[in-house]
C-alpha cells in the first residue's frame, strides 16, 4: 500500500497532484498496489477533505496512471481516501 499524505499548504496551493505523482512515480509492480490518499491536516484532527477534494485527488492519480503506466492500471488500481485498508 502507498499512503499519500498532503499538507494543508499543498491543498490550498493546488500542489496535490505533484505530491501524489511524487509518491507513485517509481512503482514497479502495479498489481500489488493499493493507494490511500489523505491530507496530513486531516489525520487525527477530526477534519476531513471534502468529497470534491478527495475526488480530485483520485482523478489526478488515475489520469497520471493512464498517461504514464496504462489504461488497465488506471482502471484497476484501488484508490482509497485515508489509510483504512485491511
């Protein structure tokens, strides 16, 4: 699993896609990957990203995967909000 955390500054400055890409650009075996995205300011604070923020982050991940890996990987990689994966 790849956990991507993002600061409030990145969220406010629209650098979320850069943070995500930097976290996943060196993956070698996509079949074994589950991505969990959560802004660091939301961890343990009681605050959560809005559905629109989470959807935009997930959209950025899928778009990058489609352009740099493959459409199959983009369509089949699990992307979660937060680190709650079991």
